[in-house]
C-alpha cells in the first residue's frame, strides 16, 4: 500500500493541456475540449515550463464563487522525445510514454510543507523544537515560519519554491527577485542578533542532484546567498516528489560548490 503524501491534493483535480500564460497570474488550459482559465500564484518565469500543449495539473478552487475555478499545481516535463518507429504512424514521435515527471509550480506549497514536515518529524534541522508558527512576525517583518523550543534560540525560516534545474543543479531564482534579496538580508540580520535563521528551498522536481543560486539569472541574489552562508544563515534544500495524489518530502540536497568569484 502506497503511503499518503505529506501534502495531499484535494479531490477533483484535473489534467488539461497548457495553452498560454497571461499576465503572470493566469494560465489558459484546454480541458475536455474547452478553454478554461486557471489561477497561478507563481510570480517567477517558470523557465522551460510554459510550452503549449504540455499536460497541466490543476486543483479545484476551495470556493465555488471564485472567478477562476482551478489553481495550477504542476506541469508535466517530458524527459526525452523518441523518433518515429519503423512502420509506425506518421507523426507518432513525441514524448516516450512514462518518460517524464511532474514539476510543482504552486508557490504556496513550501510554506505548507515546512509545517507538515515539522509535525511529521521529517526535518532533522528542527530537532528539539516543539512549535512551528507560520507567517510569524519579527519586528516590522513577517517571515514564513518560526520554530521555537525549550532552551533553544528561535529559528526563523524563509521558504522558496524551486522549479529550475540546469545540468543537474536545482537553481533559484528563475527570475530576478528583489524580494528574495531582501529576505536574505533579513536573515543575516537575525543571525547577527544571536538567533538562528535559515532558507528552506523546496525543489519540486526529481532531477536536481544539488542546489545552488542561479547566478546567471540574478547575480546579486547569488552573491547575497553566499554572503548569507558566510554570515551563518543555514540553507536546507529539500527535494519533493510531485504526483496527482500530492506532494511528499524527499531527501536533503547538498549545496553545489561555490563558483569562482562569488
């Protein structure tokens, strides 16, 4: 019997075909022969994941009154294409059956995952901590999570979703992000105050073997990432498995060696 994922997807999920992305937060999907608009909460570029015709996994809106009836959860990424087989049907080339995987693009998942994984005892870095507060305030800032426990310093965590992999390296961000740079600076300030601070990167695809900042996409973020590491900010890149049943937490990925000059 298969185990249930830490974050099950709700009943009523559908698989359609991606048509196009419109103004970043809306996606047009072909479902049962009709065009349907789907909400996307992903503000990144979703580099390599917006090809017309790819399968798209969407969950139903919690409220039937919502304008867009579905939320984009994942996109299917084919691993390779096969040439037409001898004697096969013309135009039969395309993704080999089963040769691919779902890439989770819902950016609310990492915040929910850290809470679910904490309560399931799946986070080694949280040993000894007894409480997990999401959307926790610290002064004028609000961070994604704060872990607390007896005789332990608070552990403040920012969560990020990772959908880009280059040459086996899971990379963040996939678009320049001033907000992401701000979060790194805030975590560095927390460490200077004597508390723990960490980045929790959730890699929602299986082909990343290590993690690193996307210095080609956002060089300033990459420089701050390594400055934060040097300052004592902890980094925890976890791989997740994504399926129509839900999202589960897999192993911790190593951080890739620092490139020269960073």
